[in-house]
C-alpha cells in the first residue's frame, strides 16, 4: 500500500513460493545434515567404523555446497523477492525483529565458518577437535532455525503481539513450539533422505546395510516427530484459521486437498523408511528417489498450507495482503485509500476510470494481475457488471466488521461468485469505490468474446 508493487504475470506470491520452497528444502537439510553428520562421525570414532566415517566425509562436501552456497544465495533471493513483492510486510518484520535477525545472521556466520573448517580439516586435526567443529556447526544451524521459526510462525499466529507489540509476545506465539517440533522432524528426515544416496555408494554390502539401517532409523524418528509437531500445530491454530481447511465445511477446498496430499506423502515416506529399516539390502536408488519426493511433497504441502491459512492477511489480524493495516480501515474510509497510496494516485487523468485504475493498483494488484495469475479480465468474464456494487459493498462490510471488532468466521457471500471466499476488505471513500466499479466493468470482455471463450 505504501510502496509500488512489483507486478508479475505469475503473481508475486507464486514467485515467493518458488524461491522460498527451494530455499527451505536445502536449508532444513543444512540443519538436519549437520546433526546427522555429527552423529555419524561420533559413532565412527567410538566404534572405529570406517564406513560411517566415509559417510560423514562424503556428505560434508554436499553440506558445504548446500549451506554456504545455494542456501546463502537462495536466502538472499527470498529477501529480494519479498522486498519487491510486499515491501510493507518486509519492513514490518525487520522493524519488529531486528535483533532476532541480527542474532540469526551471527549464527549463520558461525555456521559457515565451522562448516568450512570442518571440511578443510579432515585427517589434519585430532578426532575430538574435528567432532567439536561439526557439533558447533550443528548447534549454530539449529539455532538459526530456532530464531527464524519464531518470526515465520508470528506471521500466521501473532497472538498477544497484536495488542502489546512486544518482541517476546510476537516471537513466542501460539504456533512457535509446535512449528519448531515439526521443522525439527523435517530436518531429520530430510537429512536421512539426502544421505541415503551417499550411503548407497558404499561398495561393501554389510557396511551398506548398516548405513541404510542407521539412516532409515533417522528418517523414522524424523517422520514421527514431524507428524506429532504437525498435529500439535493444527491444534494450536485459532478457530478462525482452522475453519479454512478443517471441519465439515472448510472454506478453502484447495487447502483441504493440500492437507490430504501432505498427510498421504508422510504416510508413504514412513512406509518406505520402514522398508529400508527391515530390508536394508533391498534399498536401491528408485526407492531412495521415491522417499525424497515424498519428503518434498510433505514439506512443500505444509508450506503451502501454512501460507494459504494466512489469507486474507500477510500478518494475521494486523496487516492484509495488500499492505493495509486493520487499525487504519476507518481512517482510510474517511480520507480515501489514495491518500496513503500516493504512488498509485499519480496519472489518474482526473477521470473515474483513471481513479478506479489507481484504486485497483493500490488494493488489488498485490494478488490479482490483469491477464496472468488470478486474472481480473477472466474473473470479470464470469461476473455480471450489475452485481459489482453488491460484491464491493459486501467487501466494505467486512471492513466494518474488523473495525467493530467482530470476528470474521468466513468469506462473504458476494465474493463467492468470484470463486475466492477470502479477500481483504475494500477500503476507501464512496467516490473511490464507484471509480473502482467503473474500472472493473471496463475489464469485462465483449459478450461475443465471452461466449467464444466458454
């Protein structure tokens, strides 16, 4: 709202999702991999097992490449994309958790330094010194997760922070511990899934079976911890979020399907891990690939579910996806939304159509494109212009409910005609709403074109 949006045909949210999921798939391995390698080398030293030592050494190169190269680059990519797609939310996270981010970056520096030192000192230092390096790495990597989890969970369940705006209330929010347990399990089973490919390179059948069993056990522990964390996370969600994808009549069927996918993927992954534990000699590349894909499906599904459950907010109960704050709805209804989104108000040409275009850019363009993702032209092709005042009127009513403190248990009936039950409330003066109606009506394709498209 305060800043211009970076409009993309695929949608800014989709781009963030692509970059973020690619990042978390490797960053969580960087955490779990550190723990798994530390365990493997500790056991190798105690048992004098060369196969376990070889597993730790081979995996350490992958860990270095993943954590210090791809993880760092993709992490910067997340900051770049969120800063362009939703600068208001990014600014809010930085201001609220500046010391949290500073601590996370300090742990990341320790993580990189110990990872490089660990890999560079194979066979050059005493075993205890080498073990100290990898355990330091595992500690630093896990502390990064501990900090980031608080900030990520805050966006969905800010808890008492909405009233107090204190660091502790936002960080230690209702889903902090459940989400941390869930992500800890994910780190463990991702480490087992990645390292299984390294274990399969072991040429000695007996040694390979030992490694497969160890990693399968790690995967099973990770799956059980992740499942327990997930169910705990669901139970900790407020009722207004749970109705989106749980219960007899969930509001967002797409999220229901996502939940089925992630639960089914986790069950399939557990079955594959149990098979590897019971019959380690039967473990081959195809089974390892299937297990890794199942792990990705569960993790990706959870991230989509978590992000989707925030709708229509970017920071729940505080900031909507278009950058409007709940606390400023009444003020903007009096002053006009373009009084805040000055960048959008430029070039309105003094016409209702120009003003409507500006209102669309300020309030709608954060989610909708004209001809790409959530295309307004396609939506208007399904909506009669006569019902636009009713639809937008219902969206304004939602704003009144927020101002009065009334809870929104579901989407308004009018916008269900748009096949999207949860959108931010419409904010602005009557003149701006009328101008938006004019602009949206202008996007409606000719009748002949609509008939041909159907």
